């Protein structure tokens, strides 16, 4: 939820910058049309893109409100300025960088797998308990009693007396037949044990699949970040070149608008990819049962820049 707020705030920042950039391009198109340098088509194109950018800004504002409400529901307070992820932060790679090592860790370390293992172990104990219903039982019994008779003054022979008795013995019970109840309960316990073992295997397969997905998400996330970083630089150069070409008459207004839209979309995708890569790293450790408090603190240490709720 925290990272969702950061992504929503970055999207709103990009949307506002997009509106500002297209507004400047719209003003330039209007001036050029007034002096007869360009056609009315450039003006219509710029106005259309400007209206679309404003709609996207409104959608980004709405998304930020929704994400902030989700975070507030969890922490109990409205999120103010949050520490954000700087653009130059170095994201960690999986250590060890071998998916098989993570699978081995998850085979018995995944929390859901451990729960199912304990359930199967309890089912084995239940089978032994139910089977004990066929076995003879030997009980040690003991009893003690005390009695007092106060006697009677009218009868000389009725004198006061005290009695105390103690009994100790062994009681052997040998069950012969109980209508098949014990056998039925044993079969039921065996079925529950088999079910628990099957669920343990299913939990292992699910954990292994989740580990593979998270590991690939981290590795591919780093590759995607590198590609998008290069794309941002290229898009920025394309915007500058399109603006120069528009002033020189070799480019039309739609070329500039397309280049700017490509730049802003790439910037949004880059920040989202960085956040997704961080989350995949946490999911990798969580699904393998290796997630510790220090892992979360390490991610928190990467968040250094202040991100205002009203960029």
C-alpha cells in the first residue's frame, strides 16, 4: 500500500508536467497560426492532446486519493509526506543469484508448507491414538474411606467407634468388539493424514511456483529498468530534437506532441518498474520463508527523498 501511494504520486507528478508541456506547445501553435506559419491542424492537435492530458491528470488525482485511503485504512492515519525512492537508488539483486537455492529454501521453509507439515504430523499422532482403542488397558485404582459412630448413652453396648478402610488394586480391560467404531475412527484418521500429506505436496508446488515467479520478476525487473532508463534518455533527446525541428520547419506539431507523450509514458513505466522490482524481491524472500525484519529495513533505507502528497 505504501508503494502504491508512491506510484500514484509519481503518476500525478508526471501528469501535471505533461499538462504544462502540452500547454506550452498549444500556446506556440496558436501564435504560429496567428502569424500564418502553421495551419489550424496543429492547433487542433495540440488542443486535443491538452484536453487528454487534463483528463489523465484528473484520473491520476483520483487514483492517488484511492491509494492514500487504502494506506490510511491500514496505518490508521492519513499519509503525509512519504520517503520516496530516488532515481539513482541501486536496487538489490537476489542473493544467492541461483533460483534453485531459493527453491530448496522454500521446500521446507515456506510458512504454508510448514503449517501443512505440522498438520500431517498431528494426523499421524491421531492415528496412533485411535488405534489405541483396540489395545488392553491396565488401570491402577485406589480408594480410601472413613466412618465414625458416636455410640449411645442409653445402650452400654453401643460405644463410639471409628473405622478407616483403604483399597488398592489393578483393573485390566480387554476390549473384544465395539461394533467397528474403533476401526472406523482409525480409517477416518488415516484419510485425514493422507489429505494432510497431499496438501503439503500442493503447498510445496505452489511455493516453488511462487519462488520462480518472484525470482524471474526481480531479474527481469532489473533488465527492464536498464532498458527503460535508456529509453527515457532517448525520449528526452527526441523531444528536444522535435522542438528544434518544429521551430526550423522540418517537424510538425504532432511530432513534438508524440515525442512528449512517449517521454512521460516512459518515465511512469520506469518508476513503476523500480517499485515492482523491490516488491518482487520481498515476495521472493517471503515465499521462501527467509524474510526477516532486516530485509524490510534495508528497503526502507533506500527511501531517502521526500515525496509530497501535493507535488
